[in-house]
C-alpha cells in the first residue's frame, strides 16, 4: 500500500523563531512524522494554542504580533500587530470568538479573533503572567503570575452574550 499523511499533526515552536508543522505517516512507512512546512517569524515564539474549531493555530511572542495559521495548509493566514508590548501567553475562548493574551507590561488583553481588534485591557499582576486560560464555560479568564497570585477575571455580558449566540 501507499503511504499517506494522517490528520495527526505535531506543531512545535522554538527560540530559532520558527513554527514547524509535521504530519504522521500512515501505510508501510508508518511510525514517523514528516515535515510539512516551516515558517520563520519576527521573533521567538513564547506560546501557541489551537483554536477550538481545530482550523487555526494562534501564536504570540517577540515581534509584537499575534499570528494565526491555517492548520489545513500549515500557512500563515493573518497576523495582528500589538503596538505597545510583547505578548507571552495566549488562549482562545471555547466559542472561538476571543483571544486572551498576557503582555510583557503585565496586562491582560482581550482581542477579537477574526480581526485582531483590542477589546479590553487591564493591569493584571505585579509580575509577568506565566499562565493563562479561559474557563470551560468561557465566562472567566484565569491568570497566574510570578507574583504568586492566581486571578479569576469575570468577563462581562458584552463578551459572554456573544459567546452564547455562537
């Protein structure tokens, strides 16, 4: 039988400023990943997350941008500039409408996934934010930091109402 690529992918990023996409081989040569694509970015990638619908990958890091990749093509689909700081962590809400990002200036930011518009920004912690996620229902953002605090941020009806519609 012929070898083919499966839907199983391995995506990695590193200090060499690249995002590498690999796919698992099925068939007689099964048992290894093969390189699909490699994209060089403007800076080191600090975090990445797969969109809940499974069609996109979002990364953040040096270069003051959020990058959105198409997982089917392994190509950069779009990128959103962030004017004033680098982003260290990124999360996508369960509906896929919003991105939460933790910034070098210790702020927590909410972006529109489709157009990159900054929707909210709050001074979040006394030290760098080291972890970030949305609650399962999407009504809260949870952040952890080097300041030894865990914050649970309630999202207002402006956000949760749109999530419920989706």
